[in-house]
C-alpha cells in the first residue's frame, strides 16, 4: 500500500494533516514524534537543537515502523520533520523507496505563531529558527515529493495527497 510521509518544520501542520487523513480514511497513522528516544525529547524540551547523530536512532526506528505498517490493508501516513535530504534518504531506504514525501511549506511567521500557541508539546518554540536554518527543502531532483502550501485547510491538503497517491476516488472527502 502507498506511504506518505508528511514533512516540514515544527508548526507546518504535520500532525494536523495526518490526523485529518486518518479521520477521513482510517489509514495507518504513525506519529514520528512518538519514536524519539527520551534523550531527544529532553533536549528539545529545553531548547537544545538535535544533531544529526541524535536523529539517527529516531529515523531508523521510524523507518522500521513504516516498513512494518506498509503490510496493512490500507495506506500509511507518517509524520516526520525530515528536514535534510540525508534524513529523507534514511526514511526512503528499501523497501520504503516508493514513499511520497509531502512537504508542508509555510512562512516563518506562521510557523512561529502556530508553535507558540501549542499546549502539551515538548518542542521549545525557540527551535523553529534552528529547524529553518538546517532545512533543506526537497528540490526537483528528489523523486516522489509533493510540495503543498501549509496555510491551506487540512481538507484541501488531504485531497491533494490522496489524489497524488491515486486514492482520491477511494474515499468520500
């Protein structure tokens, strides 16, 4: 079954869109934040940016979870910032080489505003700037990427994702 990884910096709407897709379609939903080791959560909670080394076990665990879930009878939606190309490469290693990366793109002020309004989330709002500094947006030589304006309504975003996956006729939107 198809796999979509909803990606982008904090505040772009990854969890909102994935939750909406799950509500509409009953897809398998993997929340990437749930796969962070406790050490990563502790760092981010106090505003310490993660290093590439910090992210490695998280990305590996998430890759394994996606691989396991793709054997279900419905499509899979996962969330992950996937800020750098090397992170996307890890997530798309076989047998996940056909995943669709959905990059939710939003202006910095929108991201900061959304993150500042969050309740009960471990990421410190000061890390939005760091995430934008290290962000390597997908470019034209990366396959299986869908760029979407993150300020659109989740229903519109979900419709675009389902259409790209060839599933738009399978669900009532």
